[in-house]
C-alpha cells in the first residue's frame, strides 16, 4: 500500500477526496489537464467529479465517450497510454483537439464489479512515457478512488431510501414513533412534527407534550388506553382520537402501536404510527355512531377479515381484505371466485386445498398458507417483482358430529417478511462465500462461527475452533501491551482496526488487515465480537517493491534521480553547517544511440547494466551513484574538492573505455563527464546538476571521451548559443532571412551565366551575423533544413524573375548541408521545388562540400545519381580541403568542381598552391568536369587562372554577394 497516497487521502471523502486525487495527479505526473470521470447509467457519458487545468480546479463537465480513448479504457477495463499524437489517433474526440493534447493517460476505476465505474484521465502537452513506477502508483490511486465511489454509492442509496421513507410518510400523512419504556425516551419521524404543526424540529418529544395536544374530551381515555396496552398484552393500542393544535384547529389521528416485552412479559419498547385521518373523518362526519364504530373496526386493523361457510360455500370478507388485494369488494357475491383469480396460477390449487383440509383432516388448530398475487391480474408484478400474502384461519363452528362447518381468519400482506427471509438467506450466502475472512465469538470471546474464507486462509476447520479463543491464531510477535491497547479500544469505542501478524495451522506466520467490532443488544450488553480480516501478504510484497521502485532504478539497481537529489540536498544542508565541500560528476555515454540503433534497446540496457557495475567497483558508497536518466549517470563525492574530483573522473574515463564483451560482441564505449563543486559551482542541487551538465556538453564539444570542470564562462557561452538559436528560430518563422547572390564569371569573356545563392541574416540584437556563426548553430539544433528550404525556394523565385526578364541562360547554385539529405522523405525534394516554380531542372546547381560527400557516401551517391538523371547539376564545393579529394571526384563524378579559396589566395606566393590548382584544372578537363575558382580578389589571380585555362571564376574582384535588385541593376550596366 502506497503510504504517501494513504496519508494524503486519510479522512477525506467525497469532493474533498476527489480534489485531492487530481492534485496528487498534477504533482506526480505534471499533466496539463487531469480529471476523474464517473460513467453514467447509460454507459455512454462520463460526469467529471474533479477537474484541474494546469493544477487549478475548474468547473466539472459531462462528455460523450464515443470515439474517445476513454471508451477504449472502459471497453477493455485496462489502463491506456498514448505517449504522443493522440489527436491523430482519435480524430472524433473534439475535447482532445480543444485542449490541444499531445499525450493521453487513462486509468479505469473499479468499485465492486469487474467492469469500471469511472476513469482517471491525464492529458499532456508534450510527449509522455508511462513508467512502471507511475503505472503502479496510478493503480494504487485508482484503488482508493474505487473504494470511495463504492462508499459514495452506498451512501447515496441510503440517503435515497431515507428520502423515500420520509416522502412516503409525508404523502401518506403517516408518522412513526418509538418509545423506550426503560429510559422513557421518545423519538419520532419528521412527519409527526408536521402532523402536530410543530415547526421547530429541535423540540424534544415527550409524553407530556403529546398529552397537551390530545383534545380535552379525548385525553383521559386515550391516556388510559395507552397505559392499559402497556400493562396488559390483551389490550392493543389501536384508536382514533382528536388533537387540538396550537392554532386551535382540530385534527383526527389514527394511532396504533405494538409493545415489545421480555421473556417475563415486562414491557421494554413501544413502536407505533400516527396517521392523519382528518380528511377521512370530515367526509364521514355524517355517519352514525354505530356506522362509525363498525367502520373503525373493519378499517383500523392492518389485516383483512374473512369467513367461509364450508357447507354453503359462502365467503364473507371485510373491505380491508380487498384493499390488501388492491381490488374493490365484489358486489355480485362472487367473493370466493374473485379471490381465487387474484392468486398466482402456481399457488391457486393450494388455495382450494386450504379449505378442503379443514374438512378432510378435521383441523381444530390454526391453519395457514402463503401465496403470490396473480401475474395475469397484476401485470406490474410480471417483471420479477412479487407480492406475497398470507391467509390464516381456524375453525369457529362445528356440526353435531364435531366436523368443522365454518372457518374464519385474516389475510395480511407479508411481502416485507418474505423479502426479509430472502435477505437473511442471502446474507448467509455472502457470509459463506465472501473473500473476507470472518470470525464470530460470544461475549466470553469463545469462537462460535467462522466462514469458508477463514478456513481457506488459516487452514483450520470450524469444528476444530468451536469453543476456543482466537489466541489459537496468535503468532507470538506482539507483546502484551499491544493486546491491552486493542482491548481498551474495543471496550471504549466498540471498534478496533489495524494489522496483526497471525499464524496458520501449518505454523506459517502471515500479516492480516483486521477490523473487530463489538455487537451489543438493546440493553447495551455485549453479545458478540465480530472480526473481519484479509491476508495482506501480497500487499506487503507489493509495498516492498514500491519502496524499491520509489528510490532505485529497476534496471541497474542504482539510486534513481529523485533519491539522488534528496541525498544532494541533505549533503548541502550538512556542509552549510560544517563548511565542508563536495563535488558532483555528471556522466553521459558518448554516441550511445548508435548502440541502440545497431543492436536494439534490450542490448543497450545490458550495456548500461555493465557500465553501472563498473561504476560500483570504483566507488564503495553505492547510494552515491545514480542513474540520472537514459544513458546518464551522476556520482556524489562527499568531502572531495574539484581538483580531486578530476582524478576520480579520469578513473571513470579509463574504466569505461575498456572494451565490453556481451554475447560475443565487443563494445567500445566512452563517456563525457562534467564536474561541478559546492559551493563554487552552485549552492543548490539544481544549480550544481545544471552546471555539471554544462561542463559535460562542453566536453562533448571538445571531442568527447574526457572530463571538464565547470566555470562561469562555459555557462555564458552556452547561454549565448541558446539565445542565438532562439533568435534564429524566430527569424526563420518571421522570414527575416535574406538571400544574396554572387556572380560566377566566364574568365575568358567576362560573361555571367551562373550565380551562387548565399543566405544572410540581419539580427535586431547583434546586427549582421556571419553565416560562419549561425550555420553551425542551425545544424546543431536541427534548423538547417528550414534554412536550406528557405534559400532553395527564394532562389527559385528569384531565378524565375531573372528568366522572365530575359536572362534565361542564368542558373543558380544552392548550398546543401549533409543533414538536409538525411530523413528528408517528408519534405519536398529539390526537383519538386524546381517544378513548383516552372523552372528547368538544369537551372539549379546543388553544391555540396567535399566533407559532405565523404559522409553517408552510399546514400548521397544514390541521391546525386538521381540528380544527374533529372539533369540537375552537382557542384563539389571547397575542393581540396577533404581527406580524399580525388576519390570523391571518382565516386561522385560531379558536374562542377569549386577550388577552395585558400589555394587561390596563395597562387602568386606559393608554388605548391599553383601546382595543385594546375593539376586540379587539368584533371577536371580530362574528366569533362567544369572548374570554378573561388575567392578571386585580384587581377593577378585572374590572369594566372586564365593562363591555367580555368573557365569560371568567382570572388570579390567581380562582386560581393548582393541582393537580387542590385544584381539585376549590375546586369543592365554590363
């Protein structure tokens, strides 16, 4: 059992409990929206019991289950989690769209049945993974909620029944009352207050108060009859009298009561009803006293009176007899046949035999039989409901031979009695078949009964335990004071609940969750003790597992992030007092993704387990080693400064770099480690971990497989890059980038027939930012595809303008990054963009760097081959700067080679550069490849290139990169 949940929900019920549960959901899982839904009777809608938006309580609402993930949870009775893109999975769910949900979590809630009665729902704005720990936590929360819904349903049913009783009394104008003859205390229902016109319901009922209301002319005989019915069993309290209310009005009340007595006949209790029959008496006021007495006799009794002549077959009945049957008294003398028609067809024969038995068997004592009303004449009872009556009679006259000739008796409605018997039978079935163990003792604590579940759990049979005390189950683990406290609670409050370790018949000791109640009779004397318990062994095991999962990583056995942060916070509080220092190591596996991609995640988990084992061998205090998440680890080094922490970091780098052998596969791994120290690197756990993370990423930028200590400059540089990234992202979204063009000139004729498109960015904060600064940022943070797409589209638009202006021989070269060729299936391809603007394929030249060509070579060769099929030219940029320039030319067979500006710059001063450029030009001519010399800035460089027969040149000597309008103006002047 999750103690945190149990403590948070302790003593809460109803809306308070529902609101606390959604609060726990928000704190534990951090959803944007979370609510508890209760399915309605139609099972097609859910009504929310508590709803939070960003942790704030909002108004409850009702929603349809059709086409929602909640319907799947209800149908399957299982938890459902959709980590991302849930709107696409359930397009009919309008609520998911309105709430802009990315991920969904639904947990079913059960009460008693195996079908869910409600649901816990969490909606997330971002991707969400439902861990086993969170699943177990949610299941615990669902259990508590199910118990509350069960309790709420029972409470609602009780309130409904109470309301129906009071409403029935109000409509019928019948109040009930209860008089304890021992304590003389009187209680009555709300209807009694209304009958007597008492508006203040706090008035305490008393015999004196009732006497004051009785009409002065009736008071003496009413009080006398009341006392006589108490003193003698032969006198009943069943009468009608007048009362005079405070406003002077007169009412007629019909009162009847029964007296409960002990075995010696001593009266203990009097229960009765008060019926306002004023309306009846006003209608019948004109009747004679004789008629009044006769009418009172027949109608005041609860039973119907009958008499049957066994000789003539005549059947005499009172009006009440037919009132019980909900029928009018027949006027044609066919009472007997009409009565038989009212009996259920299956019971009718017994009804006839009832009267014959008096003759055939010469019965002289009371005889009776029970029957149901006919479904033919009472169609309201054909849906499984039944109404039961009892006919009771005895012989009242015999002939000269002693044979019965007349019988008489009563008929009464016993539906409630039959239902009570059935409920008692069902209660016995529940007792025998419930999964809870039940033990009942007498007032001396001797066992008198146990149920089947008790026998199965303890191994004892009931006959083995009868007459023994529950001490036979004692494990011996609890001391005397424990049991003294238990009995003190039973004697003072009548109840005790807790956990007990008991012993089975086979000697096995096990834990129980047990509740013991004291049962008392009407005299408040103890008559029984009832214990209800369950074996919670599996709960204890689950609790141990939950405790482990709460503090440790299940894969590696290392402490988890939450536990680690708690330890860091404790150490911070400790060193603050003692002026000590400590360090943190933040460890990240280098290129761990490639291991998962190559061998699978299960294999990757085994690698992480081996890494954790190596860390455990390096550090004795295992709880200072944490699996922080994924392929990240953290290590806490108490009393170690940053300088000493570097030595420990080097030990880790050395240990991890040694090969791993798993399933015969050699795995070589490295790590990057960031170091932060208290107090120099931060005063909180958040600052220390964040700054160690900065240092770790700086190490990755330096080449990985090493460690780096945090300092303030690292953070400043990192933050500046993030700010630049954010501004670049904004510039892309707002189309604030521009494209400039630098002409590529025919070295011999000076004619311009090619342009290179170059992206430019004027930032509102730093002004013009060089592509050398922002292009690496774009590549690192996944923005390069958006930048490349912008340049390609803008270049195509501008080239279309040039062609429309008559410059149809011009083509534009566009630079492409290697990342734009990877996973680009969801985007428009280069040729599709060209077609979109109505340009010929050969008008766009795709420039790739030599380093790009050497990466992912098989994929790029395939794509570039397709470019050639489409007549899209390919240029190899920065030629001569790579590791395998000649092999790149042979493998890729580009249409154009662009000699890197570094060689052109040194043409006049370096014989090596001159020789290399000459060789590149000669080789290209022989291979049929065009050559462009980049970075031409002087006439001397141009003259040398002309001598070397380089056909195309590009550089500041001709023009800097300029906007399209400026370039078009230059064309007009040439």
